């Protein structure tokens, strides 16, 4: 996880789209670039593998606004964090 997060932090949407394109065969490179840029612009990428309750709630807000989920799911029901130093 940390390696992927670091890669996203250190690379632009063009580079990331090319790397992930095999995982999304039905999406064009341009669409993937747009999606990656949107996530980066909205600061939706995690800075590390630790998920704080604040980050979790921010992601839930984005998903609710986009109508990807219908209701909040309690943080403690989905996230199990291991101490991050």
C-alpha cells in the first residue's frame, strides 16, 4: 500500500493513468487521466496507509454527494488501523 501511495504522490496523472490502464480495460487513457486528476485535485489520495476518521468521513461525503452510497457507515465498522508511526 505504501509503495502505491508514494507512487501516486510522486507522479502526475499521465504516468499514473498509463500504469493503472491494464486494471481498467474499458476506460480510455484520457478518461483515467481525468479521474486521477480529479482525485488529486480534491485531495482524495491518502498520504499514507493509515486512515483517520476525518479522512474516512471526507471520503464518505464525496461518495454520498456522488450518490455512490446511500448512507454513512460507521468508521469503526469498516476501518481497522494498525498503529502508524
